[in-house]
């Protein structure tokens, strides 16, 4: 399938694929077994310069991401890293989504301060917005020179390798809309609990629970304007990269299954041919919808946001079919721990539960019917 990549994008894909298949994929089983961050993968990504993928070129970045000169390249890196290890790709995308937001909202001095540990030491930026069911909402109390912040966040991917943490969705007593802050990791009152991360899959994108108790944040570490996260549809924007991860991971399952069946002499079986034909068609269609949504963003961001929800819904539907059909084609032995398919299954079963599947389709349907929709909708 010709997806219309530029020569530069094609060269980038080849670089990422080499790294993902030769270095990251062979390490993935151990990181999974250890529930450990893929440190060596992230060092490789740092060496390649991809930890500043979504920083403006004028600020020393590569100029990728939705507002960059080449929006698609961020998602192509994400997708092709996921081919080697979906957890590594998730760490990369959360960091670069955070960076994309900081780049769009912060002053030059703030960006320089918050990005320095990344440039010097490969530190990662977490995006801690989600909160566990039943906890009091994270809140900020105005005090002299800043805020005292208390609350609980969960799924804070990258927090264990961060020096600055992005904390969002904070209700404050001094602004009518929620605020966002950047918090240094050694702030008194902050506890980062990495041991809470014991999921079935995606074990290597360690995503701690954060406990904040009267953490002082000076005014200068406030990010953007109150309400800017929802007003500018960032909830919807960060979803593009989840889709890219699903696509790369699905392709890894698909290619592995093709090799397994050829090796076992099953390629001439017409039922298997049919299943692979179905999967290839779904995979290519899902890729095309995401690439198109990203390409639309510059000229028509409103329609692009709807298309992005189509893309995520479509990718998850495709992923479900990929999991069932590769098992049907290959058989149960393919799901033994010695094969990468077993880990990819667990990874994607968890990762596809990143919420909003029905919500994504509802947004698209409401837009089609000419009804009100909200691309930030979370619940
Ligand atoms: C691998 C991974 C990494 C993540 N990383 C981050 C991160 O870095 N930062 C961050 O902030 N969050 C992150 N998330 C967390 C994510 O944003 C969600 O908060 C989390 O997945 C919610 O899990 P839950 O069990 O609390 O689901 P709930 O929020 O309790 O939802 C339960 C189910 O109900 C569905 N649902 C909810 N409301 C509706 C509705 N109105 N209509 C239909 N269905 C509905 C949801 O889609 C979900 O399937 C990550 C999630 C995963 C899986």
C-alpha cells in the first residue's frame, strides 16, 4: 500500500524500524517480566534525538507533532516503535504529547527550564491527568507566591524517570477553570508509587500512582491559562498517538503470524489466506484513516478532530479482530510465553482499554447527525 510518505518520512521509518526490530524487540520480554521501564530503549531514543520530536525547531526540536512543520512524523515514530515494544512507544508518546502542549503554551524561559533535564539526561515528561475512582478531585489552594496542591493521580506513565511532572485537571480556589502545573520530582509532599503498576500487559510503561499532599508550586510553574487544556481540545488531541500505537502493535502481530504460518507450511491453506486478506485490508484501512486525520489537522482542525476519533475507533476494532484471527490462524501454541505474540496480546488487551471507545463512535455519530458533540468528552 502506498501511503504517500515523503522521502524524509520513509527514511525516518527505516531508522525507527531498524532500532525497534534489532534492539528493542529482543529486550522487550525481560522488561515485561520485570515490570521495568525500558531504560535502554529510551536511551536509544534519546540518542536519536526523538525526545525532542515535538519541540519547535526554533527551540531546538525536530518540529513534529500536530502543530509542527511535519505533523505525521511524530505518529510514524510512535507506530514503528510500537512494532518493537508497545510500552516503549507509549513512554515516547506520553513524553512528546507533554512536550507538544508545553511548546504550545509556555514561554521560552519556561520551556528552556522544563526541557533541560530531557536534553541533558534523557528525563521524561509524564502527563498525569487521570484520577482513580472515588478520590477527592485534585485541588489547588492559593497561597502567597503560588499554590498548595493536594490529590491523587493514577496511570502517570514516565513519572519514575521524570524530573518535571506535568500535572493537569487541578480544580483551584482562585480560577474558575482547571489549572495545569509543572512539578519537580523532589517537591516535598509528593509520593511516586511505581509498585502500584502491576497490570496484565504494558508492564514496561511503568505508570505510577502519584500522591500529592500540600505540594507547593510557585506561580512561575503554572502551565498555560486556566481552562486551556479543555478549551483547546487537548483531551482529543492526545488520542491520536494511542491510535498509532495500536497500528504498530497490530502490524507486529500480523507479521509474526505470517512468518509462523509460512514456517509451518500453512500458507497454501485457503482459510488462512482469507483471514490474512481480511486482516491486511483492515490494517491498511485503519492506517489510512489515522494518516489522513493527521494530514487534515493543519487546514481543518475541527474535521480532523472528528476524523481522529474515527481513526481510534477503527484501530481498536481492527486490533480486536487481529487478536482473534491471529489466534485462529496460528493456534494455541502461538500464545505460549516463548513467542512474542503472547506479550503483544497482553499489551494490547490492556492498552485498548484506554477509555473512550464508545465515546469515540458517539462523537462521530453526533457530528454526522448534526447534533452537539464534544471531542474532549471523557465520560
Ligand atoms: C497503558 C495505559 C497508559 C495510560 N497512561 C496514562 C497517562 O500517562 N496519563 C493519564 O492521565 N492517563 C493514562 N491512562 C489512563 C486512562 O486515561 C484512564 O484513566 C484509565 O484507562 C481509566 O481506567 P479505569 O479502569 O479507571 O476506567 P473508567 O474510567 O472507570 O472507565 C471504565 C470503562 O467505562 C468506559 N466508559 C466510561 N464512561 C463511559 C460512557 N459515558 N459511555 C461509555 N463508556 C464509558 C470507559 O471507556 C472504560 O472502558 C493510561 C491508560 C492505559 C491503559
